[in-house]
C-alpha cells in the first residue's frame, strides 16, 4: 500500500480529490465493483473539469457468460485484458458508449461497468449533451454517464490510475452511504447473479424501482 506521503502528494488541490492508486484496487472483479461505489470518475477536458461520484456498478467477473471476455481476447475487447484500473469503452447497439474499469491482473479479461454517477463538477457542460433532460437524469444509466462525462472511444485503454491521464479515478472524503446489491440489468445470461451494486437512496441510481429494495 502507498505511504502517507505518497497519498498526500496525489491530492488534487483544486477539487479536494485524490488520485486512486492501482495498489488500492482489489484484484477481484466483484470486490472492485463494490469498492468503486462512492469513488469519483474525473475527466479534465479542454473546456473544464467534469467529475461524478460513482453510485452504481455491475461486475462482469472471470468466466462470466454475460461478459465480453467470455470467449477470449479479440481486437474489440483487447483492452479488457489490461491490468486492473484501465478503461474499456465500447459501443452498444450502435448508439451508446459504455465505460468499464478493468478488474483483474494483466491477461485476465474481466471488468466493472460504471452504470451511474452523481454529477459533481462541470454540470453545465454535462447538460450540453442532455438538452431537455431533467438534471436528475444526467449520469443516470451507463449511456448517459458517458455522454455527461464526454467519454468516447479514444479513451479505450486509458490508464485510470495515471496522474498524467485526463480521465482518472479519484477518492473523495465524502462518506459512502449504505450499499445495496441486486441482479444486473438487461441481460440474457447470468440473470440471477447478484452482481449489481449501488448506493441506497441516491437519486442518480438507475434501473427498475423494485431492484432498489434489495
């Protein structure tokens, strides 16, 4: 684990955030999915900083039939096999981009889908791609999350733990609320596995209301 002096050096004085170090990330997909709830995803764009508190995730562990790595490495999913803490971005249904965090050791394909964020910095800029949407809808759902955070395919493979990356993971001093878990949303494989994690009571959590009681 990093020393206290290393942690202090990684604090971002402009936003009260600290870069999340790879050594802090659990080397286990399910544990990482739960761990990331309450952490922050930050994108330092040319137009300003965007940040959102992660309030909902889904785990796609090793040998999961619902995961993109199930049939092995391909040109499309190769970034999913990077060591934990990298971005895996892909297009679904030709419409929405989804952001995942790789979750195991290098060469092992597995990841955590970021399903929802609570906007923190750059809300006005986030709204520029959500015209007509209520503010509570921004970042609610994996497709809206990437639109709000201005994440695209150029971020595929980015190291989210690097201090030189414009897209990065952070720790905040805000305490995380009670974490619930449920089945994942919109799947045809592994539909009964309780691999979705969310912060209870947060208005930015997506999905059917019945899942929020679990």
